[in-house]
C-alpha cells in the first residue's frame, strides 16, 4: 500500500494558527483551481486518514467534491472514540472506518456507529497500532493507496513507524510562527541525525499561490511515487 502525506503548510511548516484553530483558514489563500487540485487528489486514493482533532475542529466531509461518486474511504484513528455522532463523516453514504484501541473501545458507541452504516476496528491496546492497522488496510480490506492528511501527532506516528512513501506539500508564502503552533510533524521528535527519516526531493513547482513540493522515501523507485494531478 502506497502511503502519501498530503498537506498545506506555511513557510515555517505550520498547519494551523494553533490548537483549536481550523486549517480551513489557510484555504482562504487558495483559488478554486488550487482547491480543485486538493479534492481531485482525494479521488486518486483508496482512503484518506485524519486524526480525531481534525474531525472535532474542522468537521470535514473528506470527500472529492469535484468528481461525483469518486470519494476515498475515511479512516479516523482515535484512542477513545469520542467523536460526535453528528459529525459530517457519519452523515452521508460514504465509507467511514473508526479505528480505536482495546482500552478505548466503547461497545455502546460502536453499536451506534455501526447503526449509521459505518465500521469500527480495534487495533492496539492502549495506543492505535499503526503498523498493524496498515497491514489490515492493505491485506484484509484491499487498500492500495492511502492519503494521510493529519495533524502533527498523526503524521509523527506514521513517520516514526516508517510507513510513509511520499510527501506532497502545498507551501503557502506566509509565516505563522509560534512555538506551540501545530507543525507538519510534532510528537517526540528525534535528537540524532541517524534516526531521522530520509526523503529525496523529486519535484518542485512554483504555482500562483503556493509552491508544490514532492518528496519520496529514500530507496523508493521513482515510478512508485508519481505526481498526481
């Protein structure tokens, strides 16, 4: 399964203006063509993964609004299942998979989610086991491609487990700053160059409102990570 981190960031790598702020504010700097590129990318993958905080803050549909009936499955990892049942990911006919833990599993909430036609997977004891989850998605559920549009913590988990094949960034020409503001990758971080995750620069395109940058994991063949759109 090919895993792509796809994100919109500032020059200094910020995703939002801070905890509790919606990433949608940055989208004001994009025009319709830019937004269409983002949505059509969703139509090229089998699944899109976002964290619980994205659902709570943005309440997105995570659909491809420019191509009818060409939407990815939505995958949302959460340790505690505390996602409102009136969230937009539960309100349409699209496929939604909630991934939770043994300790966080709530049978009553799970039943309510299933009654809405959505799915619940238990994967991990205290924390979501992303390595096992990605194996399940590929080998049991047939996913061939996954777009991760996470916040800093979700992105950290997939990078830390060496699960990312490709990174596509739409970098806006703005500075946000703030030590506590969410960046592309947060989490524990590394303090040794030998532990860092290595990628190769494959493409840089200057657009009207942003710079499009694509990277692939070192050792990945170029043909395995072609630019979309």
